[in-house]
């Protein structure tokens, strides 16, 4: 399927029902799906195209990270506060916990 919906920074994670189904929530990763409703307001998650999200400014994981409003399930952009001091390396996790690589964190992220 062709994805034609414009990209956003963060995507909603659920479809909220309306009309007869107010309060019903269906999980839906809208980075690859979108919400649809029948004439009674029953929500479904449709594959094949992106859904709703929030436009975030900057670089993901460096300038902002994605969150979700607990009530509406809408995506939110959480801006990362600017720092006056940045690291110069990244440390691995899991089986690579003892591995460190150089990385200019003023312009990149681990």
C-alpha cells in the first residue's frame, strides 16, 4: 500500500470511539495505521497509511522525544531542554555495556 499521509514527528497510539462508543479505545500505532469509524462511532484501526500525529521541531531523540496524552491518546512532542554541557561518547547496553564509542553529542544522539 502507498503511504501518502505527510510524516509528523510523533504519532497517536489509539483510536477513540465517538457517538455510541464514546469512551471506547482501540490500540492503533498511527505511524503505519489510521483510525476509521462506522456510522455508530465504533473505532477500528486500518492498515496501509499513516494516521494522526503531532508535528515536532528539531531532531528526534536530540531535540524532542515522543509522548502520549493519557486521556486523549494523542501524540505530544516533549522538547528536550538545551544543555550547556554535552558528552563526547556513547556507552552500549546489554551485552555491550562495556563498549564505548566516540560521539559528538552536540549534534548527534546515542
